[in-house]
């Protein structure tokens, strides 16, 4: 990317995990904006049944992945950082596809990422934001 570049939310692990863990109302509000005719994500955001299926899978697994796509030769894995019932942010790890498989990334990094997200969540809860 470059300064000012907007990454397509539906093309990233972070975007998908954020949407998957958002309330239905918040998720639909964001998707409605993405479905507008002037949005470059209009086509992807209009695949309602496919997205809902993917979001259910992400919620069940607790993470989202991206392999290739808008950043070729790279992948990513993302976990939500929850504040109450909504995601406040996400932790994301990018990797080079030729260096690691998604199975290796999940095996090595998913648990530490989830633990780190849990620690952040605890600190946020104590801070009473």
C-alpha cells in the first residue's frame, strides 16, 4: 500500500473478522455502505449469502484468513479484539506464502494472537472506556 490507500475491507482477514464479530445491525450498516453504486466493493458486498456463510465460519473458528488476493504472494490471519459485544479492533499477522503455509501459521501463531487479544480485552475492560 501507500499513504492514503484504502484497503478493501472484504479482501482482508482483518476486515472480515471485524465484520463477522460485529453485531448484525453494525455489519449490515457497513455492508449497506459497501453496496452503494459508487463503492469499489459493491460486487463483493452484494454476495449476501456467501458473506453470511463466511462470517459464520469465521465466528465459529474465531479468526479469519487471507491468502493472496489484493496483496499477491502474501497471506494474513486476524483475530478480533472485543470490547463488550463488539470488536474494537483486530490483531493481524501478514506472512509470505512461499515461506509458510496457512496450516503452519495457524499452528504457530493463532494461539499467541488469541492470548494477546484476550490480554488487551482484559485491560480495556479494566480501563472502563
